[in-house]
């Protein structure tokens, strides 16, 4: 197929068709896999965890600092959570009230087996079937850019979150153009890679919550899978050296390149001047 034909095929797919096509693609992806295909979420070696979790770690630590809180204070909803990789991270981090959601029932079935201590449910990120302010924190990692309407997905996260939203997604910029791609193919179906900026996030948030007090921040970061690929080629038989290499790349490259980094770590905190200590509030109410 020529490039012009590919472009025509993409433009010919109506917006109402895209959710069905993407749902079919993801059901096929997860339905053809089994639990062991996702075991890397549970691997404990430092190199894997550093490459997989560092952006989540950065966003969550910043959230805890801003809100003067602890993981057990938060009821969390993960959207576009697939088989529960983010839920696994949160559980190990100390969060105890976690709900993992995805629009693929096949992914949720795997997630329930992988993380039986975590609530798992089928939800469409563009139309979350839960009331306003249902969760303290709504989190997504590499999920909004798979949606036909990514901003609508963000609107839903803001609606459902009573306190905070954390979104780890592609960031618009020079590095993204050099290292990234415009379209992704998932089981034969195509989606556009939507990229965020701090300015875009601010407009989306403020147009929805208007003049309510809010903290909006982008912890923009350099982060790419190619770092892992290179580390594995150089130190395949030495996990400790792999970890040292990956850590050095981000420690050295971060200060130099984070400002033009390819990853968006968008953090929204409602009423930032008010500490979030739900577990203490509940304890105090029970005691009284």
C-alpha cells in the first residue's frame, strides 16, 4: 500500500468507528496473550524496574509532596490500565485502595488473575461510568494517546478525580519528532499519537474547573525504550551493569534534556493548599 493510500485509509475511518476498531484490536492483543506474557511487571531486578517505573515514581513522589500525604490516603482509579501494570506499581508503593480499569474485558481478566487484591473493572476512558469525584486520584500511563478523543479522556479524569490527576503521555517537542512516530499500529489498526504540553493541559483543566484553585505541572522528562534496548545489547548477562547504565543515562541526560524531553508527566492537584490525609480523617472520625 502506498503512503497516499495509507493516508486515505486513515482519513476515511470515521470518528464513530474508531472506538470499535481499537476495542477489537486490543481485545485481540490481550486475548491472544496469557499471564506469563506480562510477567515483566512483576520482575524485581533494578534495571527493569528503573526503566519501567521511573516516570510513575517521579509523578507519585511529587504528588505526595504537594499534598502532604501518604499512599494509604488515596483511593486510586487507573484508566487504560490494561493487565494492571500501574496497579502493581501502586500496590508495591504502598497504596491500598486501587481500581484498575480498561475497555478490554480480556485485559481485565488477566489483571484480575495477576492482582487479585486490586479491584478491576471494564470502563471506557472516554465515558467513565462512575460519578463525579468518585476517586481521590485518577491515573493514566500511555493510554490517552490510544483514544480517538484524548482530551475527552482527560476531561473524564478531571471529572472523576476529587483531588488529583496524573497523566504520563507523549510530550510534544523536538525529541518527540526525532524519536517518536505520528501513527501507531495495534493489531492492524491505526491510532494517532496525541502529544501533550503544559499549556494544553492548563487550558483543558481551567476550561473545566474554571476559577477553582488548582496546581498544574508538567514534570517533563527524557525517557525512551531505546535506552533499555542499548543496555540489553551491551550488558545482557549483567543486570547490575544494565541498571548502572540506565541510571547513568537518565541521571546525566535528564538535567540536560528533560526540558525538551519526549515524555509528559502531567500533574493536576485540586485545592493544592489543602493537605490530603484521608486515612487520618477516617481514623479521627472512627475514634469520635
